[in-house]
């Protein structure tokens, strides 16, 4: 045991150097490293152990818990290196990705910049918010996806411009995306500025009338706002909405006030027209006119509208109508006053015609004089009407005067005839008739006031002379009455053996007794024996009837019990029912059945009928009172259903009205029905409301179908217009054709929906027509460009000819120059940019040929300087055509291709890239504008034409 102290392992030796040697021999995964790193007392040894550790959690523990700052720094550096992937075989990417959420911001930034794996850098990038750091990553990270992800977090314009500048010739994708975002920012800034401008314009806009300039300015501002409103912030949207609402409110208030004034003018004009149809002023008319003026004037005196031509015209209409009303009012008042005085005379004439006494001619004359002294109404129809009434009253009075004389004669004749009739009936022995005629004649004689006293005395004397004869005839009549009573007794006695029905027998007995009573009233009472005989016969004949009526009485008593039981049933039901929870259908059935049963039960005695009927009616009324409340609830419920259907029918959603009508139909049947008439009225209203809802939906469907058909016709016409563009040989201008096509397509977007069955065919037709039109426009543009290039080529040929002569002058040079200048003038004009350049080349060649000397030297120097540029143009044309260049130009061709590739990579993808045709056209234009020395021109031109021929 003592020797063990001398043979301890080196890791347990006291000498630090021994422990360090032992430590260096340990592998990186040896568990002994943990002992050294955590427990060794020497910081140097702990640092050496930490440098060999590979466990990230252990390194993190040492970096936070060790007492030595040097050890902690070493552990922290080791932890950062392993985390960044300095020894990827020691810890997997997945393990390090798992630790990423727990890392602090400093470590995350370290990983973003130093991590070896792009996957780890990309994951750490998600926690970075510093745009400056993201900018450095987007410009320097070796992984494209990391650079692109970092770019997504950069939003500052200055940083985006820095990225675009750095990546211009280094990273096509980053450069393109950055340019796109910068352009989007600039576009958004432009749209925001435009939105601010539109807000300010809308805030300045005020309603100046339908004819004012702002009425047309408003829809233009609206059209300009639509494309920029999406980029506007909430404040701008609120400003614009408030300004727009204010303008619309001003316009609406003006329109409302103008409509109110139009309505006020219409009311006043209608009132004036009505007054023109009236004849005189009455209190009712006055109240009506004042009510109309009171209704129209507030509408006129409200908030003033914009003063324009329409406003002034309305004011003139208002004043004219009001003046017409007041003038007509004054005329009608005068008519009324004059007509009142004339009607007073008419009343006097009417009272004269109705008086019971006789009418005198002097009274009629006085009325005529009073009538002629009064003024007539100004309205002809009223004056004529009153005159007709007066003429009719005078005619009635004249007729009465005439009838008074005729009546006097007629009454004298009638009374004489009555007295004659009395005398004749007395002579004929017709006593009763004579008595009646005598009585009537005396009565008429007393009522008469038209006969003279002499005539009345004469008739009185004749009637007195008839009195003795009347007395004599009355004696004879008493004897006839006794015979009649004998006959009544015999008829009563015959009834004893009669087999007629009891009701008939009782009625005949009653008739006989009435006849006996009548004889007693006319001639006095009969003898006692005769009366006993008649009364006994009647009593005996009535005994069988008495038995029958007793049976009928018993039946009435039974009916009385049944009706009393029915009344009791109704009363018990009403008293014992909880009317808060009741079966209303059963109650209604009981109420109706009771009425039917009551009428089917037989009659009761007259003495009981009134009381019993009153009891039954009282019970029914009490039940009906409870039922009426439910009827009222049902009526109100169904009226609400009708109102709901009507309200939705008058609303904006026809389908909602139909659904409401269908639901109301299922809810219509009442628990308790009202009376037949009210039920019919409710049902008719309900059916009318439902029919209106269905008819409105049908009308809307038909209107929508008609509108779609109209839209289809409109789109068909637009298709035809586009198709006509292709076949229009009179329109060779591609700009005008393209403008027309754009206009048609804008109109197409404004057209509404078409029938569903026609949607795809019409859209397909339009797409086909637009494709053909666009191809036609491209052909026109190519033809236009080719024509311009041909003209440029023609001018270039003249320039080449003059340049050849300038380099190698001949005796015919001036002649050729003159001919060339004349031909130049005859050539058609060109667009300004090319025309200026080729004209400059031509002018330089002309001066050199004409003046020589310095001008010729200047031309030669120009041609010499153009050689390199024209060689590049030739190379570009050969590259575009895919034609091989001479071997000596291989290096130049490579440089040209590299330059062309850089330009292509730097071009934005969201803009219209230059097409091959455009590039060739620009090369051709530049080629024809430049000239070179004649000995170089032919070779270059041959190469250029060969490449151009391949492209064409």
C-alpha cells in the first residue's frame, strides 16, 4: 500500500507536467477528459482538456461554471468552433440545429457568419433582425439560398441599392430580385405620392353644380384613385374616403334640395292648375291651398343649392307658379262674394216656392229686379250656372202660378164628383161604400183652401141632403148581420166532424172568432143565446187541438232541457279552463259545434225562449271573448307575415323576399280562424304579397337575362371590331391599330356578364381575335421597321459612294456628287434620330468631296476611327446569326460575347427585355450610320450581309 503512492497514474500525479503529458495522450472521446476539464486544479490543464472536448453541452457548462476566466474563454471559443462546424465529425448538423433555439443573439450572429454548413447558417438567419448584418450576408455568403434568404429580410432602400450595386456582375438572381424590390419600392413611392396628390385634390373638390367642372373632375379622380388605393396607408384611405364622402354629401344635399325644389315647383304648378279648374273660393279650398303652400315652401326655403342656369330656371318657375296661385285666389274670392249674394236671391226664390200659401206675381217681379241689380262672377261657367239656377227657380214659380189655377178647377171637379158618387151609391143601396165616400168627401172639403165660400156651401148642402137615406140603409144592414152570425155558428158546428189537421182547425176557429168580433164592432153585440151557441161549438171543436198542443208543449220542455244542458256545458268549460294554457283549436271547435247544435234543437215555449237565448248568447260571448284575443293574435301574426313579405319585396334582395314568402306560406294556417270576410281579406292580401315577391324575382331574372343578352351582343360587336383590325388594309399604322385594340380591350372589361352558355365561346373568340390582332400589329411594326431600314440602307449606299470618291477622287466626282444630292432629296423622310445621324454622315462626305483639304482629312480620320466600332457591330451581327467569324477576330468575338452576357444578366426580368429583332434593328441602324475606309468597307459589308441574310 505504501508503494502505491509511488506508482499512481500520471493523471493523479501532483506534478502538473505529468498530468499534462497524460492528458495529451487521451483521445478526444475519452471520459478522462471530463475529469481533467472539470476538476483539475491547474487552469492550464483544464484549458488543455477543454481544447480536446467534443461535447457541446459539457463545453457550455465549463464556459459558464469554471472559476478561471482563461478556461471559460477557451471553453467558449471551443464551443463556438464546434457549433460552427470546425470539426463536423464531432457533432452532427441536426444536433447543432437542435441547440439553435437556446442560443443567445451573439452566438446566432456568429453562426450566421462562421457556420460551415449552409443549412445551419440558413436556420440561424431566421433569428436575425439586423438589416446591416443581413446586407453583409446577402453580399458575401457563399451559398445562394442563404444570400437570397438574407435579402428577404432587408427592406431599407439604401441597403437594397448597396446589394444591387455589389451583385450587379456577381449574382444574377440577387441582382434581379433586388432591382425588382427597388423598383417596387419606387413604384410604391410614386403611387403613394400619387395617392397623396389625389387626396389633396379630392379635399379641394367642391360641388359646383351638374354643369360645373368639378362634376366631371370627380369621376376622373375616382378612376385615378383605383390603381393606387392598394398602396395607400389607412390614413390616406381615411382622408380620401372622408373627402369623397364630403363631396358626395354636398352633391347629394344639392341634388336632394334641387329635387325638393323641383317637387315644390311641381306642387305649386299642380295647385295653380287645380285653381284654374275651380269657380269660387271656399273655406275647404282655402285650407287645401294653404296646406299645399305650407308643404312646398319649406322645401324651397331649405339649404340653398348651387346657383346655376338650372337653379335660376327653377326660381323663375317657382315665382311664376306662386304668382299664378295668388292671382287666381283673388279672382276666386271675388267670385265667391258675388256668388254668395246671388245665392241669397236663389234661397228667397226657393223659400217662396216652398211656402204653403199661394204665390203672387208681384213676388216674382221683385225677385227678378233684385237679381238684375247684382254683379256676376268673373268665371263664365259659374255665372252661367247661377243664371241657370235662377231661371229654373223662376220657371218653378211660374209653373206654380199656373198650377194654382189648374188645381182650383181640379179640386172643384173632384169634390163634385165625390158628392155625385155618394148620391149614386145611396140610390144603388151600397151602404158601406156610401158611408166611406161620404166620410172622404167631408174630409177633403175641410182640407181644401182654394175653393170659394159659395162653392163650399153648395157642396155642404148636397151632403146634408144624403143623411136621411144613410140612416135608412143602416137599418137594413143590421138585419143582414144577424144572418151572417147564423152562418158563423153553422160553420163552427161543422168543425166538430172535420178531420183536418189540428193546426188548421185551430186557425179556422181563430178566423171565425175574429169574424164574430168584427161583426160586434160594426153592428153591436149579438143576442146571448146566439153567442152561447157559437162559443160552445168553438170550444168543442178546439178540444182535439188542445191535446195536440199539449204534446207539442212537452216536446218543447224536452228541448228546453237539452238547451239548458248545452248552456251549462259552455259555462262549465269557460269556468274550469286555464286560459293561460289552453287548446285553442279544441275551444274553437266547441264554440262552433255549440252554435250548430243550438240551431238543430227544436223550439221551446215562448216564455222560456228569451231567457234561454240570452243565457246561450252570454255563454257564447264569454267563450268568444277568450277566442277573440287569440284571433287578434293570429290576425296580427299573419299581418306581420304579410308586412315582412311586402317589406322584403320592396327591398333590394328579391331572393330573400321569395324565401320569406315560402316560409310565410308554411306558417300561415291559423290556430283560431276569424270570420269569413276577414279571413278572405287577409288571404287576398297575403296572396298578393307573395305573388308580388315571385313576380319581382321573375322580373329580375328576366331583366338580368336581357342584360346578359345585351352584354353578349356588345361583346360580339367588340369581337367583330377586333377581327376587323386584322383585315383592315386601309390602316397600316401599327400605333393606331394598337391604340384601337387597347381601347376595345378596355371596353371589354367594362361589359357585364353574359349568358353562362355563351361565356366560354365568346371569351375564346376574343382571345383568338386578340392574338391575331397582336400578330398583325407585330407584322405591321416589322414591315414599318424594315421599310425604315431600307430607306436608311439606301441613304447609306449614297454615303458609301461619296466616301469612296472622297478617298479616291476622280474627274467625275462632282457630277456624282450632284446626282447623289438630287437623289438624296427625293428619298422619303425618316424618323428624326436616324435622320440626323445619316444626314450628318452625308454632309461630311459631301463637304469632303466638294471642298477637299481639311474636310477630306477629317473624313478619313472619322472613317479610320469607326473601324473598331463597325467591327464590333459586325461581330455582334455574326453572334446573333450564329455565323462564324474570321479566326483573327476570335478573341474580339469572345470579349463581345462576355460583354453581351453581362448586359443580359444585368437586365431586369420584370421589364420588357430587348428582343432579338430589336437588337438586330439597332445593329443595322448603327451599321448604316457609320462609315469606314473603302478598302475595309467591302470585307466588313460582305460579312455583315452574310450574317443578316441568315437572320432574314
